[in-house]
C-alpha cells in the first residue's frame, strides 16, 4: 500500500514533468518567433557579412537565443520528453549541448565582429561579463560531463555520485545564460522608445525566455523528484 | 559500516554547507559596501526626501540590495548557519523575509517617486517587469509559506509534502530577484562611460550579487543533500 502510493505519486510527478516539458517546447517556439520578428522588423535584419554594424550585431541575439539558450534547454529536456533508451538520450544530450556551444562561440564572435565594425570596446558591459562567464562555465561543465559520463574508465559509482552535481551545475549554468539574455535585452532595449512597440516586444521576449528557463528548471526538479526514494 | 559511511558523508556535506554559507556572508558584506561606495561616490548620495531626482532614485538600488536581496539570502541561510532550535529558526526565517518584503515595497516606492520627480513613465522597462514579478511572487510565496508552516491547523504530513516545493519555489523567487538586480545594474550602468571606473564598479557589484546568489543556492542544495537518504 505504502509502496503503491509512492509509485503512484512518482508516476503522477512524471506525467506532470512531461506536461511541463511540452509547455517548455511551446515557449521555445514563441520565443524564437518573437526574437526573429524583433530582429527583422525593428532592427534591420541579420547578416554576419554585412557592412552595416547593426546587421552584424543582430547575429548575436539570434544565435544566442535560437542556438545557445533554447538548444541547451532542449538538451536538458531530452531525458523527460524523448522516448528512447538511456544511452541514446545521453548521446542526444551530449551532442545537442556540443552544437549549442559551437553556436554560442559563433554568437560571441558576432558580438566581437560588431564591436570591431562599430569601433566599440570589447567586454566592458556587465552583460558581456555574465555572458563570457556563462559560456566558459558551460564549456567546463561539458568537458567534465564528457570525462565523467562518456570516458569508458569511469566507475558506475563515480557516475552515480557525480550525477546530482552535474544536474545542479548544469541547471545553474543554464540559468546564468538566461540571466545573460535578460541583461542583453535590457542593454539593447535602452535605444528603443520606452513604452513603445519595440520596447514592449523586447520585454515580452525577455519574459518568455525567463518562463522558458523556469519551466526547464521545473522539469528538472520534477524529474529528480521521481528518481528519489 | 554502510550507515556509518552515509552519516559520515552527510556530516561532510553539512560542514561544506556551513563553510559555503560563511562565504555567502562575506559576499554579502563586500556587495553591500560596493553598492554604498557606488551610490555615495559616483551617484551623488541617497535621500528619499531630496529635490534631486537622482538622490531619490538612489534609494531604490540601496534598499533593494541591502534590504531585499541580501536579507532574503540571509533568511534562507538561517537554517544552515544559526545554531538554535527549529522553531526559532523558522521564526527568524519568516520575520527576516517579512522585513525584506517591507523594504522591497519601499524600494519600489522609491522608483515610482523618482519617475514622478523626473517625469518619466512607470513600469516600461524589462527590469521593472522582472522586478515587479519577483516582489509579487515573493509576497505570494511568503503568504503560502505562512499559511502552510505557521497556521496551527496544517497537518504535519502536509507540511512535509509542501517543504520541498517551498524550498524550490523560494530559491526560484530569490534567483529571479538576483536577475532583476543584474538588469537594473545594466540599465543604470548605460549612463556610465564604458570601461571607466564607475562602469567597472557597477559590473563588479553585479558579479558579487551573482556570486552571492550562487552561494546561497549552493548552500540550499547541499543542505537538502544532507537530509535525503
């Protein structure tokens, strides 16, 4: 009876986790569209080869939202939402994170290229400090994760002991990237008319990125709750 | 032997949690001093009764950092660092949060009063949206916490079941407040010369608030790890 109750409760948690993850996918899509509308409709388009510094810059928020934050979230959600065996889930988790990192580095390159074209200094804003911190910690987390969970020499006990730290650390880095996005939107939003359409679009995009971060975090917490006991 | 190992491991976790909490207190002190130096040395002082809108505004970051974020963090750390019985810890936790909320409302008032004095619109920035979201969710979390953990009618089973949700929700609201602080610093930092002394001071203050948030979160995670078996 008691065990039946626990299993029932865990199945409920698991169902809730899947529904929250579905909601996260929806937020992913809305955020991606909002970001694209903002850059194309209000900021003059996205082009890394452009001679217009603004078009070069626009690659940065585009790649960072579609390629870095949203992919990291999807890679985190793989365990909850993709029905396949554990090894395949691990593989997708690791590879999607790798793609996210490569795109993140490209996004950083776009910001540097913009500074170069606009003759502006690099790495002076709090946003840039938080962003460089996030991508550096992400690289570290990926390397440690690869060494612990993919290198054949690691003992199962070590993997089991490292798993909660990997989950907590990964979630922390993801939330740091979400915070970097908020500061980036505020920084770029400073040039929009307060209360105007563009400013409100930027704010709504920021709120959706936050909600995406919160639902991904909630999914992880719920999934961990189903594993305990 | 196995049980001895588990207890030993939990004691180690507990010692680590206390050390991390001590580090958090240190970050608290440094952040509080940095914030004061910024507002007094670079922003012309703090005065809610002033006729200078900037002096009115400065009440906002001062109260929000010293009074809201840092007090919430300390109230969270009470369980790890204050050696007294559980009921006294609960009492301090609840009361310090209440003081933090009252100061947070005063900080919001200062921002509105500044907008009034400077003839600027209210609630148009992403920072203000995140901030209002954080303080509203904080009030909700406090009320639910009070109802569940202080009202005499609540059954012990309900309290035990609600505790992990209370911890996760409280940590999420705290991290949202930390994110609000980052966006606020970026917004106000836009007027400082990029790479100059004031801009760097703002960035360093932001990094310390982030580190404070991370260490408080780490303490909570470590404390929860000591409770599970």
